[in-house]
């Protein structure tokens, strides 16, 4: 039997924790910290293959444990704000599933861990692993892992200074570990392990600001160290064996000063000299990394190439000049992002073979570039995983079930759709547009038809957006749905949208508005206004999902309307199924502010104000047949509104049922509600851990009037075991006619139940637990919204057995949007 639930897609991005949050392993997997999880992403198949859960705080640094024989790593170490490190190991590296992962926690730091590095001390199967970690408690701890236990063997104190980065390696031609630490004293400290203790061997001054990154590379008989700092410079140091020399004769040649240290055990001296200083960045340099070494003809080759990431929005590949051997930026490549409201880059990595580079931008977004096969100097942007970088508050399927839209506290609205490639059977989901990049935290959204939505943020207005022509064309190319099916009249739609320099509203851009770009050689920067063009939008014809810098500014949707009426920040919004009515509510602590406002979607006029609740209305839901509107609130009650005969201006709603102090069953805030597909019952979920189904709403008493107390609980109270933050009922029933109910909890768990009324009186047997979604597949923090696809089948698949699959979209406070495939025959 196939598993009843599988994870189809996860959208997330790397934590904004400075350098070190991203690591690319020799097995081809990219590991990065996303909220409390470590995500393993495979760029070859373009999907996240696993999420490792264990941290209770933000993951700040991730490193693969380097093997001395340059084989694929089988271990990964991560450090987080929960003051612990976790060493993850796989027995079988072919399948990266969570059952085979062993995790060893390393506890001891008293503050958040921000940098970590780990190396294997030998290539034997039962090898020792040496780990160095730096935290904001001003210490560097050295750990040793033997077999399945790890212990702290030494603590290096740094007084009241902080170490920003650590890196371990071995002295040339020996097994003596050497540790480099760079910190806020602007100096690099080198430690050497002697008699099992790390001793400070040398201090390398030179940088003039905090050191952000250090990394070793072994090149033949020499050891190189690259370091970068907030003084915008990169320094390359060389460590080599110093031969016992004769007393030097006085000569006048100019030589770089050498710093010498001796290893007592082996009685060898080593000289450290400054090899080069690289100036090219114009802002803080956050990370510097060497291209990984590779085996060639039995010997290990270390390419002389380094990659650096900076807050000046660029990533530079540096190489020494072929003739002179001097490190030049001319022999190098500079990539980065242009425009957008971002800052710069935190981190960067080479792929194992050096043909691709990844960079981790300030907003958590990952950028991937691939080297062109013909012109090696040319790097082109590639498709990579993306997602929100803060809590995701709402997610909705479009009415046709072809894409999902989500909004979050990172002030963006993002649209995800399946990418259909001609040659491949495997479908992958990607972010294909970012319709709204706002200045307020976004809270809720509702789809009004196919390519139109309304969103509410922490402001008093609702904003309505409609897709431009450029989006519909690209959507057609990426998903493989022909243009004729998508849009009847595309001629009068705007091309795209742009945001004015000091505005928040997306303005439509029409074909005539786009200015002709002046030639390169023309002096176009002669006036201030030319430096800041009014229109940043450039229509692009896409055949694959857009890269990040295109998403930042070329995929906005024009705003077509603002709805004014609420006195406080918008909290929830809902649209009816015939797309004619919109209902919205705002934060409220008094009855007059808690009123629900009804709007017409044709005239955008305010139709009616429904006043009943005393505190914030937390969710609104129209019944599938549009005859009822349900509201649940922070005042622990729900209210049901019936549609009366329409007047000239539009339909009129009156309150036909509610709970009050005497009839309420919930004793805490009701977070969420939903309807069954036949409009007979509705469900409420609350912080008091209770889930209740109420009905019946199709009784003549209710449809004709005076049935205030005829709506009663039709189910027994279901105890979900934790605060219920989201509920959703599938539009498709199980084969034996049971309703499928998804319940999302504050702990991040998602549980699927089925329910069917059996007799007159509710019994506990009416509920069955279908499946509890596996811990590592569900969310790490509270589930914010659950939304079922309206039809059976999977988006992007025209599969014949579509009737067996359902899709469930969820979003959570752990920054993730997830899409699950649910087999309704297996429930």
C-alpha cells in the first residue's frame, strides 16, 4: 500500500544568520538552515530531499564534515540559537530519508552558536571527528566524536571578544590539527594541537575591522588561509615548512615579514607569510571560500580559485593571473543582483566540481549561477529553491487548482506553480511570481476568480491585484497550459507593474510606457532622474521559472483597487464562490470595530456592515452554496449569517444563529473554521484543543428564519491534543462518503481525520483518525492555514488515476509553504 500522505513540495529559504548558513557537500547536496530545520536540497533534481528536525531555535550554521580522502561526506553538523550543536550521520548515503539519520546533540555552550567546522582525523571507517564551534558566549569549544559519543575536550576563552568564524585543517605533511579563529579583535588567532591541547601559536594582524570568514586550503606542501573582513578586503596567507637555515647574509632585497612558529613534538618550524591582499569589494565581505579540491591522476589537486560574497550585492570569483601569478579581479568574474530592495550577500559556495556557485542573499534568497560551457567567463542564473523568510500567514489555491498563492510577515505575496518540462516526467514546483512586495507585514488573502486576489496587511486598507499580460504568458509557458484556456481578452491587460520610488502601490505598466533603453556608449547618467528610472519593469519571455533578481522587480501585479472602511489592521478576508462578494474584518477590542464589512467585487462599493462580535474576528468562510457566511472570533463565539433576498445594491445578510456565554462550547479563542462541501455542516477549531462539527444548516427552520438554537454540535468534541490553529475540510469525500478533515496544531503537527454522522446522537465512533503526518514532514512551528485543492487530482498532472489523489497546501510560522499529496483511498 502506498503511503497515504507524501510531501510534494516545500518552499523555504535560508536563515538570515550571516555567513555559514549554507554548505554544499561533495555528494552534490546543498544543506542550509531554514527556521529550526536543516534542509537538504538537491540542485540536480531541483527539489528539497529531506528536512532534518532537532533544533529548538534558529539554525545559524551548517557544515559538512570533511573527509581527508575527499570522498562524499556522510555527516553534517549544525549549530543553532538553542545553544546546541547537532551532528547528523547517515549509514546509507544513497537514500536521504529520515529513518536512517542518527543525530548526536552536543550541549555545552551557554549562548547561541554562530560558527562551526568539522574534520575527520583519519580515513578509517571508525574515525574520530574533530569539531570546533564558536558561540556568542565568547568561547570556542573543541569537541571530539568517537563512535557514537561526542564530548567537549577543550574550551578556548576569548575574554569579552567574539569569534565570528572558525576553520580546522592539518599542518602540511603531518597529522597535527591547526585551528584558525577570526573575530572582532581584527586579528586571526592560530592554534595548534600539542599533547592533546590546543595552544595559541600565532596571531596574524592586518585586517582593520571585524573578521567575518576564514578558510583553509591544502595545496601540495603548502597550506593557504583565506580571510575576509568588514574592511572590504580579503587576505590570503601561506603556511609552509621552514627549513633549518644557515645564518642569513645581509642582503638588501625587500622581503615580506615571515612569522615563524615551532611544533614541539615533531621539532618542525613553520613560516606564515601574507601572500596577497584582494581589494575589489566596496562593502563588508561576509564570506570567503576556496573551490573544493579534486583528485586527478591519483593526487589531490587544489584549484587556486576563491569565491567571496559581500554586502555590496556582488559575488566575486578570484584567480591568480596566469603569467605573473598575481591575484587579480580582472582574471575573475563578478556576479550579483541589480535593483530590488535588498542589501547584499551573506554567504557563497562553489559546487563540488566548481561549475556552479550559490550565494545566500540578505533576504534569505538563494541565487545559483552556472558556468557556460563555451565561454568560461560567462555565468548564467539558474532555477533554485525559494520561499518566505518570515512567518507565512495565509495560503490559498486558485479556483482551478493550478497554483497556490501565499502571504507572510516578510511583506511579500508569492505564487508557486508546477513546472512542466517537455522531456521529463518529474514535476517540480517553483515560485514563478512575486505579485506584491509591500512595506507592511501581510496577514491574509482571498482569491477573486482566476488571476485576481485581494490581500490584507497590517494597515487599514485592502488591496486588490490583477495579473498582467506578461505573467499570463509566462504562466502558460511554464505550466504548459495553452494561452486560449487562460485568458480570453489579453489585449487590454497591462504588460506588468512597477512600484514608484517612494510608494507602496503597484502601478500598471502598459506597452507604450516602457522607455527605449539608450545605447551603452551614450552618456545616460548625466541627470539625476536618469539614475533612478521611473519604470524598473522589463517584460521577459520565460520558458522556465524566473531567478531571484527577476522575481524582485519584474513579476509584480498591478493594483487595481484599494478598499477603505476598517479602523484597524486587517485580520481576515474571504470571497464567496461565485466571486461576487468579499467579506473582511480587522483587529478589534470593541464591538464597533469588530464589524464584518461586505464589499461588491464588481463596483468595489461597501454593501453592508455586520456587527455582532465583541473582539477580533479571526476567520471568515462563505458556505460552498453561497447562502451562508460564518465568522469565528477571539470572543470564543461563532456567528452564522444567512443571505436574504437581494436588494438593488446587492445581497443582504442577517444573523440566523450564534453561540453566546450560555451556549458556547469553546473556552478559548476560536482560530479557524471551514464548511463541508455540501454546505450542511461547518467546523470550528480552537485554542482549547477542541474541534467541533456543527449543523445542520439545510434544515427548513434555519433557511426560513427563527432557528437561532437549532444549530447544535453534530459531533462529539474531538480533543486534538494541542491548540488547534487551522482546520480545513476537503471538497472531495472518501470513497465511502466520509468528510476528510485536516487539523493543524500550534506544535506544527498536521493530523487528518475523517467524520460522518451515523445516528441522531453524536458518538465518538463517528470520528476516525486517518493519518498523522510524519513529524519531519509537518511544520516546526504553528500551522497558520490549511487549504485543500478544490478538485481531485494533482496540479500539473493530467493523470487518469487523478480521482485517488487530493492535494493539501499548508503554511506555518516556520517560514514554510508545503504541499502534500493525500491518497484518499488509503485514509
